[in-house]
């Protein structure tokens, strides 16, 4: 955290309102606590909130707003604060929950939660949140909506088949089920078409998609998901951070001689990108000679197929990052590359 940040504003977000607590980061632990106030979660409430911060002597240069990533309710305030020049940090709610267990004050209220978030900001290194490119965010929302529609479509297909198997099911019900299936199929295609339109307006992104699609087994949809879910910033983060973000970095679980469980990827990760890479990995282990050989070596060494597939996903993820970082196409059997 920057040494110029003296004030931490912890914000507990809800759908219609939020509570803000001001903490002085440089004060002694018993003197950190400052004023707490509730505001409405809309434009007028934002104006009141920023005015209140100025009244309390908190300015843009020395203050940072810290909030949890609570659904989508945090976004309006985060964007409003960023537009006004405030430094904003958006924290995983699980991290706040773990920190709350160490706080002496127990119980749960919005006021306490805001104070705990502020205390978390005082005691932990925070990463400043930066809004993604508006068109990148649009593409991400479209692709996620497409995934949801595919899930709903499969449910409708299963329901239609069960109706077909029922000899007493009215024809009208079957007709309605068919119309719903056609509707979802149409919307799925429309989401993909709109995402493609976003891509067509950005020549730089088109080039990045070409880099990614040069990997045998990686298609346009996977490439778009990779760009959208990483906000086009995959090359600016470390390999380990990217693997953790996707959930393909095994985490150990052992202590002494009596506590031991197999390593597992973290569940607190981007499931949307992991699902896209999983589907792509099924094609990669068949049509990409380099990664196919890596997968077969792991299986021959006794690894379970699912474990080997997760390792392939990690290799594929880091390979995609490398291509974007180097602005290059995939080269099979590149000198110095080892997949063992």
C-alpha cells in the first residue's frame, strides 16, 4: 500500500444502501476507529458520501475506499469513486470473513462489517482496483450470459424429453417446450454475434485472438473468454497469480504426520474462465501434439486423468499468456520448451 494513504474508508455494500466507516491507518490500534455513517446506494447517496468524506478531512490523495465484491452491488459506487479520482480497492469477501474472526468485537451488523473492512484495509497490502475497458466488460457480460443460456437450454431439453416420455402429456405443453428451446437457441447465437461485433471494432483484440487461436485446440470462443475474463491484462500479472485466479494451482493441505489430504485447486477462482479452458483442453489433448504428449506422460506416471487434465489447463493458460506477452503465434516444438 502506498505510504501516502492515511485514511481507509471501509464500505459494507448492500442492494439499496451501504455503511461507511473511516479508520486512520497511521494511528494506534485503539485510536483508529472513526465516524460511521449510512448512505443510499444510488447517485444522490454517492454525492452525500463524497461530501461527508470531505467534511471529515479525508481527501483524494490520502484516502482509499475499500469494499467487498458483493455480487454486482459494489460496482456503481466503485465506478463513481474512480471517476472522481478516489483510490479504490475491491476485496474478496472470503478474505474479510477470515479477518473478521480475528477481530475482538463479535456479532454481525452492517456497522461492524464496515469497521472490519476498514480494519482489514489498515492491516493488509491492498491492490488498487481499476475498471476494465467498457467494451471488454460488455464482451464479458455477453459471454457469461451465453453460458447461462446454454445451461438453461440443457434444462429445457431435458424437460422436453421427459414430456415426450409421458404418454399423457398434452401436445400444447410439448409445443411450448419446443418454442422455449428455439428461443434459447436464438438468444445463444445472438449473444455470440454481439460479442463478435465488439471484437470486430477492436483491431488489437482481433490480433490477440489470432495469436491465441494459433494453438491447436483453441477456438475463437475460448480466446474471447480468455480476453474478457482477464480484462486483457493477463500479461501484466505473474504466472502464479494467473493460475490462482483461474483455480488451476494445487493447494497443499497437510500438517505434521496426521493431517494430509490431496492437493486441490482453490474453489475461490474464476469458474467462467476455468470452464472455457476445460472444454478447450478436451480438444487440446487430442489435436495439440505438444500438450497431448504432456498429458500422456502424466497419465503414464500414474496421475489420474482429471488431475492430468488440470495440469494441461494450467499449461494451456500459461501458454496463452506467453503468446500475448510476446505478441507471437504458437510454434510447435519451440526450442527450449519443455512440457515435462
